[in-house]
C-alpha cells in the first residue's frame, strides 16, 4: 500500500544559513530528497512555500528576535515532530555566548547605540528549546551531510533518528590519529558530540567543540586534564563555551573542583 | 540623526527584503531591510585568542565562510607579524577560488538566470535548459570540492590556520583539480557568452562609485593590501574607515556604509569595472569583446561580471597548482607576539570584506568586520528607488516588483536565496500623516517655506511657513531668508529638515505628498529649480534626513490668490504639524 509522503518544512532562524546550505550541497541526493518527502517550505531552495500542518519541521538557527520567537511557537503548533538542526538551534550557537547577567544588553547597546528598531524587537539569542519542546537534536556547525541524510532517511520512514552517543574521540581513534591532548594541545574531542568524522584532528588540528557538548561527557575530567597541562580556568571555560552558547552553562556549572 | 560610533555588526545574510511605497505618482519610500536577528559577532570575539577568533568569525556566513576565514587570517597575521611561505599563499588563493566558483555558479545559473529566461526557479528551468542546469551543478560541486580539499569540509572547515595549514593535499589530489579545471573550459566559455550576452533591461541606469581590493603587481585577483576606487583613488587597507564609515538605520540590523557621504558598490561588477583591463587569457579576450559603458551604470551587469570571473578562476587554478606542486609542504609558522594591530582585506564573491583586529596580552581587544552587503545596502536602496520611479513614470507600475527583485538579486546579497523579496505597497489615502509621525521620531523638524508668492498656488509653501511662525513654531525659514545665511541649520544637523512647497505630481489639486528630499533630486519629472542652491548647502548626511512636503497646485499662473483645494490642504497640514 502506498503511503502519503510526509509533509516536511525546513526553517531558518538566526544563524549563518549553513545547515540549509549543507542540505543544498547534497547535490547528488537533492532530487531524491525532494521526491521522497513533500517539502512544504524551504526558503533557500524554493519560492512556493506553504505554512500549513506538518509532519516534521527541521529548524536551523537560534531565536534572537521577537518575530522569531513567534515563528518558532507557530512551527511547534503546526508540526508533529520538531528537529533542531545545527548548533545554533540545538545549543544557541556562537551568538548565545553572553552568559553573564546583562552582558548581552550591554553589548547590544554598544553596537547599535540608542536607535529604536522599527521592525522587530531584538532578544538575547537562545536555542529553540528555550521556547518550545524539541523532539530530536541534530548538532553540527554545520550539520554533517552523512549524518543528515541518515537522520532524514529514518524520519521520512517514521522512525526516530539514531544519533551518535559518543564523543569525537571515538571517530578520531577509528581514523588512527595521534592524540593531541597527549602532546599538550587543548583538544575538546573527549567532551564534544561525534558526527564530523574528527575532521579537525584528521588535519592535525585540535577539536574546537563546534558539535556542542555530548550529554554523557565527563567535563570534570577534561577540565582537570587541561589544568594539568597548564591551561587556566578562564581559558578552559572560554574554549568550552565558544560554540555552544547558553547550552553549555549547565555543563560548566557541574564541573567538580572548578572555580565558581 | 544622532551620530553613533559604529564598530560592530550583525550578519547580513539570511532574511531580508525591500519594500517600496507608492503614493499616487511618486515613490515615497524604499527600504532595504535585513530581518535577520542581531548576533553581535564582533563583540563575541573580544577576550578570545587569535586562534579562537579565526574559528568563530567564519560562522558569520556559510556562503562566504572561506572569505571570512581568509580575511581573518590575513588580519591576524598582519597583527602578529606572521609571514607565511609562498605555498601557503598559493593554497589560500586556491581555496578562495573554490568559493568564488561555487558562489558565482550558484548565483548566475540558479538565482539569476531563471528571471531572464522566464522561469520561477531553477528546477522549473531544468526542463528547457537541462545542460545549463547540469553544468552549473557540476561547477558548484567542483568549487565545493576545492573548498573541502583546502579547508577540510564544504562549510566552516578549520584546516586554514594562523601560520599556514594543518595539512596539505597530495600531489595527486592537486593534479586532479588541475585537470578537472582544464576540462571545464569549454563550458566556462559558454557561460561567459551566455551571461554577457543576456538582454539586460535599461532600468535602472545611474552612476555610482566602485570599490575593490587592489591586487599586487597589477594583476586581477581577490586580495590585496590596498583598496582601489573607480575614481582612481587608492587607500591603504589600514585607512579602510575612510571608505566605510559604518552607520545604523532603524529598519535593519545590518549596518551601512558611504564614502565621503556617498553610496558606493562592491562585488564582481566593481572588480571588473576597476580591474578588467588587467584580465589576460580567455577572460581578457571575453572582457574586450563584451565590456561596454553600460557596465559602469547598470547593476544588472553584475551577473555578466560574475561569469567573467568564473572564467578567470578556471584559468588561474592550473597556474596555481603548477607552482604548488614544485614546493615542499611548509610547517606552521610559529609566532610569539602577543600584541599588535592588523587589518586584512579580501574580495568575498559579493565584494570587499574587511577584518580588523587589535590584540593585547594574547587576546583580542578590538574587532571590526565590514561585510559587502553592508556596503552595498545604500546602493541597493538607491537603485531600487530609481527603478521604481522610472517604471512608474513610464506607466509600468506592474513591472516594479519584479524589477526590484532583479536589482536586489544582481547585487548578490546572500539573502538572494529567498525567492521573492520585493514588495510594492500602495500608500493609503493621507499616508503623509503616518510618514510625518515617523519623521517626528527623528527629532523636532526645521521648516523651510519654498515658492513664489506671485505665482498663485506656488506661494503655498511660503504661506504655510508664515502660518507656522504665527502659531509660535520655532526654526521656520523662508527661502528668501536663506540666501543671507552661511549655514542656517548649523545647530540642527541632527534634526529633520522639511521643505514646504507646491510640487506638481500631476495629481488632484490639494493632494499632500511627503517624501525624502533626495528622491526629488533623482526624479526627472519632479526636478526643481531650487535644488542647486539648496543641495550645495546641505551635507549628504543631512540630505538623507530631509523631506519635502509637497502640495499639488491647481495653477501656478501669475497672481496672488491661492486656490480653494490648495488652501484646504494648507489648513490640514497646519493642523497636523501644530497638533
């Protein structure tokens, strides 16, 4: 029996549009993607977009204006399943890194002065789960093509995606790289979610943490390891927080034996 | 307008649009707005190490990620006095050409071409232009492949770092890229013929100034140490602020730029206009065959310029690779410097990109990033206005929306992805009142009554000014009083300037229209005798905060009587202003 195609919408909030672009960069698979599902909305790829009921919404970017807050609430209402794609949507991304109280407000004023914005009210950038329930998270900066295709494949068949529940270190070992931490280079591989294929370490460079924190990661151990290597508390926490925005705050708060 | 010191930006790609408001026979408002949320990227980099900054800033834009990486590296290496060996420079040039090919082929074939051949999008176009669509896809993929080889992945690759690359590709990988570039040449030449031969519409045509990097040794290229202007002026990269002077507008989170108070354009068309004579090989031949003076005034030729640059890139790749394979892979250049100040400039596909940093104690203390779309925003608005008003004058109102779409897309802001950005809005009756409220928000206005009291309705501006004075409104001038003053509004440079005048819009007598003063300047139908005198007295910045409140006269015959509908309008305006 032929089933109806799932109705899917792909949405972009504040970010670099890299996740949407990555989907377009699936040059060979793109036609298949459009045939396998009923893509109702995808602003970067098509003009005849419809905002109706959806089976699945893929949302890129963080919420950083009042307009986007309303948009994400509306998407949640219309979609049975919401998948956050990319680090901005999952954890807030680079633009959500103002963690101290009033830090964002102060910086906003310094950039834009006192000018009153006429179009929409700015908000401190936050991941979408600050406003709505998210069913699945597909991290990455940007998301990885293989990981996206396998997730998409499962979703359009009505199955939950299988995400990698292990850190970059695992992929790094598969690639038989030398451990950079052993050489005293500050690498975030042990605490960062896998999916990139350990691309930076493959290029002899340390992991910068752009996939965001792995839920099960041992941040305490990584913190003390880096301290032993001679890095300061400030340096370590800043490095851990570069990409994950507000999403890293909980992890940093739970590090045992760290300066508060 | 309050002057705000600008040293930061939010990204400009993503969500945006242009809205034109039409009130009868006049376009009264054109706004190009970026709805993308503010990210404060420059602020985010403060306190980071130079390496972390180079990781973070390419995230400003996925489509220009390599250009951001390249500009940041050049700026940081300039600040930290790191000199990279020739193989590193060559590999960076190669990676940047990958982005140029990817972006230009996507833009010309997928985003621009459907408009010219009459299809709503590239997928619909594929049926009739299957070869073109296929070639474009392969070119784009080839560009992506180069970026992946050099940067580590398609988007936001981390392989390029301060002092060099984490890893270099093997000779075989490089030779594969070279042979593929050569194989593409017949299709590349076809691309140039296609886009240089398109029938670009005549509207809008208007002069502007062009700015781009000035590559060294009189070569064509996408990086340099100087900025070259179409006026012939050359600025050192360290003096970039003389060019850009960023400022904020209330309808957009993207900042804007003007040079000496005037808008300018950046991008492929700017480069071909400024550097085209330097093109050699097939690209040079094509340039000489197709370039003409319309390229200097019509932004739509940007698509033709992009095609020429695709050709340049494909011819340049084998030259780079021939040099690269003769050189050994250099290790990262180490550095110990912890203080410094540096600027790096490159050409992103869509124009001049500037990164500037200050480092103290090993951490970033100052960041300034100027993106191409921020520099183009003023010209995008200006050309949209010119297109809209010209089509309106010709009675082709129905074409305005699509033409503005074409103009915005030609500038290739990354937001060109969203298919239809242009909107045409019909002003509601009495919409000047709404505009008036908006102007009041910018400060308390200075009024100037303009006209001739002995030409019946042409005296309405003067009468209105006198009536305002009588009601106790301050800072009201008459045209005749201005001649004796050096700069009558020297204390009010941040306040709106409103000219009261009879303006013939060919409307019903008594209709009130309120529109930006500079619109009247570029509108041939409404051109005005007073303008030479007035404009010499107003700076461009003040001009942008100046308006004309025009009342449609019934007659401007000799005489002193003002007609009834115009008198009614006068009272209506008086009431609104003094309210």
